[in-house]
C-alpha cells in the first residue's frame, strides 16, 4: 500500500505536471482578457484588482512549477495552495463567460 505522505514520483508527475500547465494556460488567458478588453460589468478598480490577483497567481504557479521541475518531480503542492488558484480561475471563467455572452448578444438586448 502506498504511503499517502510520500506519493510515487511518477504518479505525482502524471497528476501535478498537467495541473500546473493548466493553471498556467488559464491564468495566461485570463490575464490577456483583462489586459486587452474593457469588461463592462466590472469597475476599473475591480478589473485591475482581478488582474493583479491573476498576475500574483501566475507568479505563484511559476514558482511551484520551477520547484517541481528543479526537484525532478519529487515535491508536491498542498491542497491549501491549490484551492485559491482554483477559486480564482472559477472567478475568471465566470467573468469570461459573462463577457462572451455580452459580446454575442444581439444589439439592443
């Protein structure tokens, strides 16, 4: 039986590496949206705050990725570190979905 405190390196690599790549991808997309579009349902302050939180998360994910790679996939990430990233992405997805729905709505509606 596997010791849950010491995950197998291959299992950890198979799970964590794609997860970090996904976080990088979605935070990058979110940052681009927030940097290039005026989001009509967000105040300038709210949009700037969301962008700042995304950029902070990008730095955190980058640091976690660098540590993971530097150790050859021998370190994991606590769930308590992953959950704020997940919540932030959920917030970004909601903003993006609402923004897309406004963009595709017929004029005058």
